[in-house]
């Protein structure tokens, strides 16, 4: 993010009544943490996507060959 954008955000927060900036900072921390979690998920997914594709193809082949059995979710 550019420095002018950060400075603008700081100016906005500083212009709020004294009790509000704490709430704003709390929300920003949560928002940034959520963004970081999403970024980590995307990185992990991209790293494992080829393995997921291979596994999905194998499952599809097993099902077509009659080797697959329905999953019993009650036994999990």
C-alpha cells in the first residue's frame, strides 16, 4: 500500500472521537487477520491443487470401474 494511502487512513482515524479509534483498530486487526488466513489458504490450495486433481481422477476411474463403494457417513 502506498504511503499516502496509509497517511490518509491515519488522518481519518485520528479525526474520530477518542473512543472510536480503538474499535477501528480492532476491526482492522480482525480484517487483516482474515485476509492473511485467506492468503495462506490460497497458497496451500495452489500448492496442493495438482495432487487434488490426481486424486479426483483416480476416484473417478475407480467409480467407473465399479471399485468405489458409497461412504457411510454414520460410521465416521
